[in-house]
């Protein structure tokens, strides 16, 4: 399979570059700029993309490349810092821009030379997304100028004979019109990509690899019902069938019908599927507990205990499978940040389950690719497109003490919210949306009588990374339908509020 390397200089959009390349059906991997050149060369990439980064190339402490990289005969696309780095090494000159020369930020009208392969087939004029303080004052010998803006004469450069291209703007960001087309041009017109990265091929290769690795061994997987673990389970099921055991710990904190849906989805494979019905156990342990972090801890511990008990029944397993995906791999090792909430990730499993090796078949996939693979494997759409759901489930959406009655109330209200969103076809604009049963009661009037019942909060966010998020501008008529239905159909709720805080300062979940 052809491969492109995205060489990471610390820019904020690096994952996005890799995703764009993959969207063009070309496989790529993100590597640190510190990766030795011999290693990069040994992977025989068809092209290399230098990412942006926060440094200035003329700063002695800035991340650099081994100049021999320009002698490998491999096409290179430099983006922002990556472009300046290329110019700097090949005889150009990069300096700090000033307001009226070439420091640019945001959407910028840009003019392109469409004879250049990078801009082939595109309009001569378009908007690009800029974010640079430095600029190329002198372009290296052998390079042509192929784009400019009002403030900056050197927006894009190329040396087509060597396959070197550099752009000051960010083609990977959506605000750049036709940005993905430019990346596609680099891949197909310059690097000779054939588009051999498809989920169908990935599935066949991964199935063969898993079969070879596992042999006649046993595989154990903790299935949460989330997208990643479900797709990992489906893939391994396809590869080794009955040798796989999926343990689905049903903690009774799932949404309406969710446990049954997960179980039904896995019926089609001839695997060992264990649904550990642990609702009573979890609710018992959570009784009287009101503090969010304690709730998370209890659920995390019990989850592992139930999983371990099931694993013991199975006996010695050879492989433990996990649904780790590529962003987890790229992000790990970036240093610890403050713990706002201790996320209980059901992927993180106990050390004391007796196994010899871990299998992570989604390790190199982005989330949208995982979804594509899930479809390829025949998982139902509602599982594949499932929004993120926290490991502790509804326990952190029932504020304060948890009871079965409160959970049932929340489940029904949450279902109605999701149902109306689906009817209004708003799912794509809402990345995560759910209901929260607050611990507050207020006075209402229903029929001719006074009520004193719970307030339900609706929450919906629009986000790409879930680290920051904006509240979704849901149309009033949809909110109105949701509100009317919930107060009519769900007992013990007499007031609905909509959460209009972004993250930060709020978080997405209420607890
Ligand atoms: P917050 O509330 O921190 O949520 O803004 C960010 C994302 O993480 C999810 N979340 C969790 N996921 N265990 C999980 O597996 C948890 O304890 C947990 N808490 C929050 C949340 O749903 C959102 O997608």
C-alpha cells in the first residue's frame, strides 16, 4: 500500500492534514520531525508533508529537518511553517512579517497560478485560511511563485522539477476553499497516488492479519456499545469467530433499549457474547452517592470487577482486544493536563486479566474511518453513527443521588429528545446531545392541579474535538416540540430548560 508521511512540527492542525490525505484514499501516518531520516526513507513514502508549527525557522531552537531529506527524490509539500522550513533550507530567506507586509491571520483572498500542478483545475481566485507571522522574503533558486495575496507576494511556491511545493496557508482547514482538492492534486498529480486506501481493502488486510496473529488462540474484548469497541468486536468476529468472547457489562446506566440493541447487533456473528447483567449491583453500590467523582470511581471499579469475574470464567485468554484509535495514539505522550474529570474509559482494562498480548486493530484509524469500517462490516447505522456516550452512562446525567425511578424518567425524556432531533434531521449539526435530570424541583400547574416536580435540562453541543464546544442553536420549534412532548409523556417532569453555556467555562456533561 502506498504511504504518505506527515512530518509533525507541532502545528495545531496536524491530525487534520492526515485526515484529509486519508479522505483522498491515500494512507498516511503522522511522524515526529525527530524521526531519523533513515527510518523515514525506509518506509518508502510516495510523498512527505511538512506540517505547520508555532516556531520561526530562523530561531536556532526551532524544529528542523535533516537537509538530506531534500535529496531523497520524494515529493514534499510544506504547509505554513513547513513551507518556510523548505525555503530556509533550500536557499530562500524567511523573516518576521509586519502588519502591512505579510503577517496574515484568518480568511484571505488569494490568487493562484493554475498552471501549477497543486492548483490544477481550480479557480484562479479563492479564500484561504492564513495563520502566519513570518514570511518568505526571498524564494529559493529554482522555485516559482504560484500564489499571492494583497499583503503577501509569496503565498505559494513550487519547484515542479523536484516535486517541492510550499503554501503559507492551511489547505487542511475547512475555511480554505478547495483545500482538499489542493491536497488531492499533490497526492495524485505530483506523488502518483493510486488511491489504494479504502475501508474494503483495510478490512480484508486486517482480517487476514488478525487470523495470522491469533492462530487458534482466544481473544477477549470488553464491549461498551460505543463505536470503537463495537467496530473492533465486529472486525475480530469476522476474523476469528468463536475464538472471540465479547463481554458487555450492562450496568443499567444505558439509554433506552441500548443494551438490547447492542446485543442484537452482534447476533449475526458466531461469537461468544456475554451480557453481564449487573444493574442491581451497580445501583446498589451507587445508592446514596451524590458526588460526581465518587460515582465515576465506583462505576470504574465495579466495571472492572464484573469484567474480571467474567474473564475468570473463560480462563486463560491469549489476547486482550481494545478499540484504541489513531487520535489516542497521536495524543498520548503530549504531557499531562489538569484533571477536570477522571474519565472512566471502558477501554482501559485491568492488568490482572491473564493474557499474553494486546490486539488493537483500529490503532491506525481515525474516527470517521472507524465508522466506515463499521459500515463495511455490516454494523447497523445507529451503532456506527452513535454519538459519544460516557463510560459512567446516565449516572452522571442524573444529578445527585441515583435511583432506578430517576434513571427511567431520564431514559424516557432523553429518548424523546433524540427522537425529535432525528425527525428534524438535525443530527449532523449536533455532535452530542442528551437530557440531564437535575436535582431541582419546582412548582407547576397541570390540568387544574399544582405539581411539584423535576426540572429537566437539555444539552447539545457542536464541536470537533470535545475539548472545546459551543452550544447548538437548535431551532425554537424543535425545542418547543421536545418540551411539549416530554412534559406530556414523562411523569415527574414539569419544567424544561435548555443549557446555553459553551465549554469552557462549562463542561459538556453536567457532572
Ligand atoms: P466533558 O463533560 O468533560 O466531556 O466536557 C467531554 C467528553 O467526554 C465525555 N465524558 C466521559 N467519557 N467517561 C467517559 O468515557 C467519563 O467519565 C466521561 N465524562 C465525560 C463526554 O460525554 C464528552 O463527550
